[in-house]
C-alpha cells in the first residue's frame, strides 16, 4: 500500500535507486511493519468499542479527567 510503482520511460537506462546499499529497503520494510501495527491497533480498538460500549465511556471519562488534571 505504501510503495509506488516506478514507470520507465522508453529510451532511458535503468539506474540503481538512491540508497541502493541496502538501507533503503530496510526503511521500506520497517515502514510496512509500522503500517501493519497501526492497522492492527485500529482494528483492535474498533472491535473493543463495538463489543464493549461501556469501555468507550470509561476511556472518554479517563481522558477528560487527565486533561483537567494537566490544565488545572
């Protein structure tokens, strides 16, 4: 999802990508891993909110209480 296809124009030679020493690929893998973790966290949060609506109210109350403590 986060990688884009590179289009080659006719008459151009293929050249190595910037950072082709191996680090660029590690960043892409790490980016995909963080994307997976984010999607998993969002899915777990959505499922928890659907299964236990009372938990949603408790979390909202806790966040509001923490905000009041920080500002006051």
